[in-house]
């Protein structure tokens, strides 16, 4: 058997010789934050971890009563270093630093208000996690998402508690593995993107009708590049989520949820478009791309906010491409920013359908 380094060298030769998208430009455009005052926001802290090559991102603490739900508004943070992130995992801890069940996390989002999304002129989501996401890890030698020190980013989260136990000082935490800048690796800069069926802005959920239903949305990327990886998220009764080149009629990816406990959404396996034979599927600004989600609701009734269909992944811009900055005057940008910011509010009772979906969570 050939040693592992032979495979690594083969990938490197293929990457360097055959892929035009290596080392894309990632210059910063005009700062959208110049038009917004975020100084009154609470702070999300990002510190260098005790383990070498890790960053710890922690949202402000909240109290989470039994049967309660807390939607945390946006908080402000800055990365302390320049580098490239290649792995992300979520944790939840209490006021004493003890690990809590990850099922308490509904979702966490981090966005850069200075850069736009690939398919829409809204702020680009750079990190996201949920309880079913698990650890997201890329081959550190090949791929990394660039981060810049001292550039403002915004984070929010929603936590819920279907148990009979009160939790105090709950903190949502992301553990980020990274490579410091100045290293010859990773070879490819990849940037996260997302597209959902409820775009253009606002909540991603929609009312789910009984029986079979489908919902879709189309858009075009702002710049050309390669789709390197893709994943998806659906709610309970979701059957599949797909990503299409609507211009050619070609289905580029289909994700089906893995088996899950009754009333639980199944995790959708990640699609990876890289191997020894090539890296990435090309996306073009002159093509339309469609996200399509398929549901089968057997309850015989409408489920309020019972549907969701989101795809997201990693995109490597073509060589010399500049990721576009946001336009603070754009109406969609303003609406999306207002929605992301949210408002500080006390803990509220958890909706009944969420109790049912997560009733298996232990104390």
C-alpha cells in the first residue's frame, strides 16, 4: 500500500496545476458598518483557546427557564487574529462552565455586515450551527475560510429548553480550529454561502400544508467560482432538498435526511465536490440556480412555521475575483440587517410544536 503522503501529494499536484481558482482575491470593500452604530450592542467574545490553533467564540450569557425559549439579539465581536478557519463545532455551557445538552441550541448565526451574500445583496453569513449540525471539518491542508483581525462581525442565537430544569448563565460557544496567516496552507480560500426557499429576507420558516408540497427559490451568484461543498437543513417531514442549475436543468445535488427519532428532523449529509480527479462544480453569474425542498406532511392539517429549506456550503471564487461588499443603501440589506439584529426580550414559553419535536431531550 502506498503511504498516505502519496495521496496528499497527488491532491496537491492536481490542485496547483489544474485549478484556476486558487488563492482568490478577498479584498475588503467599503465598510457597511460605517453607516451603523453597533457600539450599544452586547459583546460576543472571541479568544485564542488553550489548545493551539483554536479560537473560542462565546455569546453573552442568558438564563433559560424550564420550558422556555430565548432569542438572543445580535451582539458584536471581532476576530483577534488573521487566519483561515477549517473546523467548527458548537457547545453550550452553564454559569459554572459545565457542558449542557447540545439539544438546547436551536441555531446560531454569525455574519459579516461588510460583505454580501453570494446570491443576494444582504450581509454574508460566515458561520452557522445547530444541534443537528455536528462538527464541520474541512481538510486543513486544502481548504480554509479566511478571517481578518479587528473587522466587526455580528452573532445571534436561539436556545430552547424542553426539560423541567432551569439553566442559568447559559452561553452558546463555537470552537473554531484555524491556521494562522502566513502559512503556505491552506491552498484554497473558500467562503461560506447560503440560499433558502423563503428568501429574500426574514424568517426562513413557512407554514407547511398537509400532504405533498414543494417550495423553491432561484438566484444568480454575484461572481463566478467553484462550489466545493454543500449541505442542507429541513424540518420534520422533509423528504429531500435539492440544488439545481435552473438554466441548464441539471440537478447538481440532492440531500435526503438521515433516520431520526420520531418528531426529529434528520441531519442531511454533506455533499463534497472534490477528489483526486478534480475540485469543485463551476457556478456562473449568467446562470440561475434553484434550491428546492420537498415535504410530505401526514398530519392532515397545516403546521404553522413547520417548513424550512436551506442549502449552504463552501464556494471558492475564481482567481482575481473580488467578493462584493454590501451596499448600505440597498433596501434588502436594510431589511435583513434589521431582522438579524432582533430585540432583547425576556424568556418566553416554548411553542407546543417545539415541545413535541424535542421532548426526548434529557435533563
